C-alpha cells in the first residue's frame, strides 16, 4: 500500500476514534426502562354517546397511543391494557412526563374544512349552518365560519415535522394524503381558488381538537377548479421544533376512538434491578476478556492487535449509540453481542487467510516482508466480510424500518455494531498490523506474528480432509429427526408465551417504608414467580408493582405474604388484569419485518452467489430458529421480548456463518479445479473450519459468562444464544453445504475454465 494511502487511513482512523472518545465522555447514554426506569402513566378511557369504553375499544386506543409514543421519540416504550378501560404507559427516561401525558392523551381529531366566511360572535353564540362550526381565527383574530369537514385524519398518510428555511415559516408539519383523500384535497383547494384574493372563502382551515391550528389562503397560482395536486400540504403556525414533532406524532398516530384521562402518574424503577445490571456488566466484561485472551493465544501478535481493535470497536459502537440517542436496553444489547461476534469473525477470517498466504509464498519470501501475505489476506477476505455484513445490515435495516418496540431497538444497535466492526476490522486492525509487521524485531521472529504456522486443526485437516458430502443423506436424516423433535416439543409441550405476549395480572402494593426493589424481586421469585416483573414506583419508593402471568387469588396471596416478610406490611392499591404489552400490531410488525429481512437476504445472496446457495443458507437459518424454539418448548422456558431478541441474533449469526463457507466454495469453483462439487465442498469446510471454531469460541466465551454470571434475567437469553451459536456452526456444515451440493447437482452451473493451482498450498486450496 502506498505511504500516502496508509497516512490517509491512519488520519481517518485517528479522527474517528478521537470523535468517538469525545462523544462517549460528553454524552450521557439513554437507558431503557429495564436499565434505568422512567415514567408510568395510567390512562382511563371514557364512554361516549356512541361507544362504550370496553376492552375492545380500549385495545384500539392502545394501538393509537403506541404510534404516538413512537412519534414522540421515546424508544422501547411499554404499553398494556389493565382491566376493561385502563392503559398503563411506561416511558423510559422521559424528562417531562406531564407534557407527555398531555400529548398522548389528546383526542387528536384532525379535520380539514372549507371557510365560508367570518363571524364576530363567539363560537358558543353562533353555531354554523349545514353541520359546520364557528372557531377562533388563529391568524387575524375574530372567528371563522367553517363548512362541514371535507377531510379527516383517516386520510393522512404521513405527517413530518420539517424546518422550512426557504420561506421563513420556521417549523411546519408536512402532510401527505392517501389516494382518495388526495383527490378530496384537490377538490377542496380548487373550490377555494375560485374565490377572489382577500376573501375568507379562499382559505382552508385545518382543525385539531376543536381548534384551528392553521388556516392558509390558497396561493394565487392555483387554478380555479383544479386545486393543488400531489396530495400534500403544510400546517404552519409558528411552531417550535418540539411542538411540530408533537403535532406530527398526534396527526400520524390518528385519533383516539375514545377520550382518555390521566388517573395516575409516577416514577418507576428499572425492571431488571441494580444487582442484575451489575451482574450483566461483570459477565460482559469477563466474557470479552476471555475472548481477548483466546484470540491472543491463537494468533499471538495479530491476536493482540485484534483485541486492541475490539476494544476500539466497543468504543465506536457505544459512541454511535449515544450520539444517535438510541435507547440501551437488554434486547438492544443482544444486537451488540451479535456485533461483537461479527467483529471477532472478521479478524479471524483475515488471520486464517493470512496463514494460507504465508504458507503459499514460502517461509523465506514471507519473512522478508510479512506484510505481503497479510495484504493479500485482507483483499481476499473482503468478499466474505462484505457479504456477511451486508446480509446482517439488510436484516437490521428492515427490522428498524418496519418493527416497533424491542425489535426496533435490536435493529438499531445491531446496525451500528456491524458498521463499527467493519471499521475496526478492515481499517484499524490493518493499520496496526502493518505498523507492527514493519518492525525489524518482528521480522526476525516470524513465529511471533501468528502467521508462520497453519495451526493444529488446519494441519490435521490437511493430512486427512473430511469426506462429509458423501454422506449427505445421513446429514439430511439427522436434520429431519432434530426438526421433528423440535416440532414435537412445540406441539406437545406448547410454546410458553411470556406476560408481554399473553397479558396477566398487575398488582400495585403500598408499603410503610421505602422498598428495596432487588429484595422485592428476590422475595417474589422465591415465592414461585421467577419471571415476574417487579418495579419500585412512586417518588419516595414506597410502592411496588408486580406483574405476573395469569394467576389466581391464592397465588396473589403468596406474593403478598412474600413481600410482607421482606419489605414489611403492604396493602394492595390496585389489582388489575393486564393485556399484552407486545400487542397484536407489534407482533404483526415484528413478523413482517422478519419476513422481509429473510426475503432481502435471500435476494441478495441469490445475486451475489446463486439461488441454490441462497436457498441453502436460508434453509439452514430456518432450521436453527425452529430448533431453538423447540428447545425452549421442551425446557418450558418463556418466550418474551428478550427471547425474541435472542432469536433474531440466531438468525444473523446463522446466515453470517453460512455465507463465509459458501463464499469459499464459490472461490474454489471459480478457480476451475477439476474436482466434483462435493469434493470442493469438503475442501471449503476444511479450509474454513478453523475460522468457524475460533469465531464460535470467541462468542461462546461471552455467552457462557452471561449464563453463569448474568443472573436469572440473562439465563434464558444466554441459553438461546448458546444453542443458536452451536446450531449455527453445525447447520452450516451439515445442512447448508450438503443442500447446496444437492441443489447444484439438479441445477448445475456451467463449468468454469480450469486454472492451474499454485504450488505450496498445504491443503490443496487454490489461492
């Protein structure tokens, strides 16, 4: 690499690291409700003359509120119905809960009216004819007489807060109408354009909850009868940035089917507890330390540099999360765990390839300039790194775009982690390695580099390569049996859905003294409810809320007795049945996002490889998902948002692992070796197995530490990921590769022109 290019990369890397360090030191992280706590608002729906506030109507109001909360920028909110007509809203780390309660509780009925004239009387003294109304003019004072609404909020497709710098209007809300509403908007503005300039009838009034928020006049350039086409408009009104965002959230969320009132507002503690958070942090640090020691032991100097780059990866990803204001929660941290594995994987891919190149060049040539095999390794490993990362980014982007709640948070942290891992592995690690390998002391000690030997596993595979593809039917039989066992677990034992999916019971207790939330959690768990969500509530911490699955009165009495024995006398303040916080719409969006993510990965891999390769990789991934779900069914463990995040991690890891091996198979076929495809597949497994084992070991260290040290909160999460990592490694070799060979035999690729293998490759690889 030319010295100028090295200098540019070094300066860029230094600038990125410096910016990340400054961001990490100066920006406070935004923690989710499970790590920090936040605001708890209890809303109560009210009957109307035409609609009763029953459970069905309250559920519809809850989905509208969920859209509004997402529009307010509050990530990872929790919303659930309590009883027939109450909605519990928990907002992590919200600064102004009163304003939030006011915004999310407004009816937000948006209507658009033609202006028929002005009125001097107050609205209550002068009702308008033909179903219209008289409302205060926000611009010139007085009152405007309005016709019946020509448009309602149901016709609004989207609403966005926009800073209008061209016309000097400041913050506005841009509205886009649906197809039918767009035609109504054109007709309304076309009629208004027929009135002369200055006539009130030339104005169009946009009304929100019986208040005109904007009444602009149709511009002179609009043709009478034609109106404004395109189906969009602007709401102006001298809004601040916050007011514009709140209004956009209200309009896009839609109107509440029922009016709501705030009956309770309090501060809640974190759902995980300080002890669980400390245990999780200790587990994460311990696991990463073990991963670093393992990488250094295997790759020596290069491993040490990769570990340093891994620390910088942690800094970059954390800085990106806090800079974007993303919320850190346990499901979001699952994305971080997956990205750690991807960061380790990229380094291992390069280092294993460097060992091949070192052996191919010969000891004398490589020792003379050890940077040469490393540069070739970076160039050849780029394809596999790019493909595996792009498939993961596709999944993360679609999860962010279409999902909500914890699934959305997972997509954010995963995408940021993948981008940070690519920077550290392909830029920072390379710069550090180039600088270290240029030192004379390193060149005199080639064994120190970690490239001089192929490693024990690769050496053994070179002497006796496995013949796995000959037994494809055997592997298909084993996979089928495992899938049948998993499906039997799902059918016989059933999937135990958590409280977030099924709803349950929400009981609020009042204590005589401040409550230690960790002690209360331990007491409830000891009473036989380890999966209960326990939070300290109220400003003084004298209340505690316990949310469990569907329980009878005797179970509730056991919880009360357990709390009394731990925190002192308690009395029941509220005892409500709650609906699922992961509502039907959220689950639908999550499944839609996951389906689109799988389809996008299938399409991308079909373009980059062949449809046979793509189908095999996706089939292996689907097998891994079903096996993990079946395992949890047999173990009787709950399926909740944390398990959902773990399952998404398994999806990403499985596809990532398959892509690496399939990329090597594609490369071997491209060289035109005169070998059957089954033999090339065996060779691809032999050449990538060290990378698979070493990457898997790096991930297993972190997950094992989380399982042992992370406490009850992270046990199920860690078990799901441990199973997913092991199954992901196995499915690549025993499902994806055999299925690829089988599909290719039925849809063969035209043979490539053979190329002469280079001498010196101990595994027979054509490099």
